[in-house]
């Protein structure tokens, strides 16, 4: 039984910063990667950034240079530092993991509940 709890969202002015956190509870093994997705109203959910178990990171072009994904293995937590926020960044941000489910005996996607980020004056 694994659960991901996101936090750190909120309302911020353009140019501001936020740090999102995703804390994993329960026991999880064989994680291929973790990432952050976002979904704005009326738009498809999109990948923002990802990080592999080896620490390799990838960021969407739209956020490259502004957002940084990282993790704290000791705390089982993945972060998304968001700087120079723009109104277009407004969305619900979801933590995601691709990991092996011992009950299903296969890899599957795990999702957090989402945290709202609103960038507005």
C-alpha cells in the first residue's frame, strides 16, 4: 500500500517561486522513475519533469531553466522547485512514479492527489 502526498502548492505572483514536495508513504520498490505532471483547465495532462533512480533528470522545454526536479532518498520525497513562475504555469501538479506493484505483479503508474498551483496577480 503506497501513497503519495503532494504539498507546497498555492497562489503566487508572476515571477515568484514555489517548491512542491511529494512524500511517499508505505513501501515501494523497483521504481524506474518519478516525475511531476501538470494539468491546466481544458488541457491534457503533461509531463513537466522526471528523475530516474540513478538521478538523471529531464525537464520539459517549457520549464527548462526555471523548474528543477530533485529527490531526497532518505525522506522518500521528490521535489519540484519552480522559479520565475508565469501565469501559464497555473495547473494542478501531480506526482507520478513508475514502479513495480507486487500485488499486480507488474509495473504501473502511481499518482498523487495533486496540488494546485495558481500564478496570478
